C-alpha cells in the first residue's frame, strides 16, 4: 500500500517506462498471438493495460480514457501511444487531485473495501502481471524482448555473454 503520493509517483513513473518499452516492441502482426486457442491475444492484453487504469475514475479521479473504446486497435503503435497517454494521465490525476490523506480513505473496489493507497498498489502490480504475460507471448511471436527487470536472453548474447538456459 502507498502512504505517500510521491512514493506512488516514483514507482509508477519507473513502471510505466518499462511497460512503454514492452508496448513499443509490439508489431501489428504480433497482436493476434493467442495465449491458447480462443483465449486472449497479445493485442487483447496490451489493450487491457490501456483500458484498465481508467477504473480509477470510479474512485473520484478525473482523467481522459483511451480513444477508441473497447475495440482492440489493429495497430501496435496506436496501442503504445494510447498506453502512454492514459498512464501519464493517471499519474497526473493522482498527483494533482489526491493528497496523502486521500490514500488512507477506503472505497469500494471489486466488491471490497480498499484504501486508495492499496488500490494504487494493485494498479502497479496488475500492470506488472500483464506485462509478464505479454513478454512470454512476444517471445513466442518471435519478437525481441526489451529488458524489464534485467537482461534478456538477447541482451546477454549482445553483451558477448552465455545466456542462462
């Protein structure tokens, strides 16, 4: 749980940069890669990360959601652009509309009472969860995976090192 707006802002800025790297590595062709037949595609998961921060408006934050509604765009660059827009809008809304006391207030989230600071923690972890799913599908789609929390197989090779298998 976050108790200080500045702590959320610092972590969200770092995490959104990592997610932006992943979004920017997508290709239009990769968006149709499915987890398993009939399930979410890489594009579905990426667009979910674009749409999901907007649930925070239900907690009183005011910011614009992504353009295009629920329909997953066919363009990876559109998804990346909309992700950048909404993730920065969420950050700006939290920093300008809430204060530290607001983080301690409880509100209904998914049928439970959560403190706003806990909802922000969930938002960060939710993004990391889906970003991890995306990198697996990206590898299966033959894309180069950007470094997120450390080196990737490809970056080890680029550095002239033997990658872990």
